[in-house]
C-alpha cells in the first residue's frame, strides 16, 4: 500500500499493511507562504508520516469592536476574500503541488467560537456568552457560515478534508445545554460543508490550558468525521473506549508532551508498541493527544515513533 491507500483502509475501519502514523506541531506565525510551505514539506519528508496536516498558524483579525453584548450584532467574519484565507490557501496549494497526490493533505480549521475568542479574548467572550447567549450565538454561527466558505475553498483546492479542532467542552466552562446552543451548531455546519464537497474530516477534540486540557468527549458522539482524535492522558478515555463511544476509527494515543518530545528512542518505541497492542491495528492511526508542545521538538524523535508504528508486529 502507498500512504494514501493506507489511510483509506483505516477510514474504512480496516487494517492497513502497516500501522500508519501522523504527528504535527505549530510553526512560526510570522513566516511567509514560502517559508510555511517548505516547513511543512520538511516535516513530512523527514518524519516519514503517512498524512499531512496543514497547521493554521495565521489568525483572522476582526475589525469590529466588541465591548458590550449588543456589539455582537455587528460582528462579521470574512469569507474567502480574507487575506488570512488567501495565505492559508497558498500554503495548501504549494504543499499539494509538491506532493503530487502521494499523501492525503488535511487543512486545519479552528471552530467559530474559537475564532471569536482569538479576536476578543476568552474572558470577554465567555462573559458575554453567559450574560447574553441569544446575542452571541447568532454571531458565532455567522462566523461559522464564513468558515463554511473556507472549508469549501480548501476542498476545491484539493484538500482531502478538514482537521477540525472542536473545542470548549471542558468541564466547568459550559453546561451541555449552553454548549449545544453556542458551539455545536457552527461545528456541524463547517464539518458538513467540507463533507458535502467530498471531504473526509478528522475530528480533533481539543482542550484549553485554563481547564487543564480536559474535555467532555461524549458531547461529540453525534459528530461526523472519518476518524476521531482526543487527549487520552487528559480525559482518561482510552482508545478502545473512544472507538466504542464514537463508533469510528481512532487516531492518537501518544502523550504529546512526553517521550515524543524528550524520551529516548527506546522509550518512544516501547510507548508506540504498547499503544498499538492495546488499541489494535484495525481502524487505528498512531498520533499524539494534540500538537507536540514544548522545547526541543525533533524530527528524529517523531521519525522514531513513525518507524516503530510501521515496524509493529503483533506478538
């Protein structure tokens, strides 16, 4: 199997010829298109990963000032005419032009509520969401409608799907009812926009540092997506339990701040073997809980994990 065929098999909940793997980390937001494109290609080539995830390290600024809840009525998020979208699109095009179809490429998208937080800060957005959800919810959904345009645009360029960072389910942040009103509708709309254009999405359940990265994975059980990724270490939800919960193939298992960052080759390989032994090879792709975070990120250590997954043989 080639890399594309391998991932197709996992998406069908089958066993591939070898266990595929993919890892990612953030790049410098000040880099231009050429630098960002080359950085992604360098990571892919030096680590031997089976998929490419294009990071969204450029954030869309919103010009509308929000100080009081009533200001949400004027919040607008730009569509594909946005300079940030154009930069992301150019990076994606550059990557696809260089890879020539040898690998599935997934474009990262942050959700609508997260884009509101990027623009106005977590404290203000959360305060207004609690005080005036009937004003914030339509604005967030409006952001989501523009992100649907982004998702459709990425699919038209040639992305295999969206790596969707689904957030704000941390215990203590929202009740389930609040989250269903403020966050979930836009999530489903954006993921659906990519799927309607033929995309197979990766659903990433992401936590925030203010909440110790804990999330409520069960809230996403009804989401679409070809494969699901979450933090095993921060939620306590094992890969086997997650596969049962979501009824989908799963991605992940490795501590994104552990051996993959600072462990020995032997420790990395041992962790990989243990994860695959527990999760099984069917419908499983090795990855990390989230982006690799910390000082000293190394392509050599990532390559060690990828090679260990590829070399795995059930005992």
